[in-house]
């Protein structure tokens, strides 16, 4: 009998398989920041990318931030600093970019 997957698990699997999709996924979430619940949506997208790119433990090692700090910062009610966001995004192999 096959085990059903959660939506989060399915998204994370797609992000693992397609690095370009991860970039588009996070970029789209960033573009929707000003919409209702946009901030929580962006943090969820970033959590998905973190899980797809090695998980919280690996990102914790790469950023020097504790796993607890990462979970708190990337929670739906999280309010990460720009410095934390930059570290996390860079730890996933992505970068910030301003595109006109």
C-alpha cells in the first residue's frame, strides 16, 4: 500500500528535483509579499527551499544560526532580520537580486 504524501512533501520533492523551479518558486513568493498573508507565504516557500536543499541542520551549519533560531525565524509568524534572510538564502545556494 502506498503512503500518501502531504502537500509540503510533494512541493519539497519537486524543489529537490528541479533547481530552476526552486528559484522560480521563491521568486514568485517574493513577488507576492504585499498580498494578504504574503509574508507567511514567503516564509513557507523559503522553508520548503531550505528542506529541499539539505534541511535545517545543514542550513544551520552553513549560517552559524541555531536550528531553533531558524525554525522561529521561518515560522508563519516569524520576523527574520534581513541579515538572517540573506544568510539563509545564500546557504541554499540562491542569492538576492533586484530585477527591474
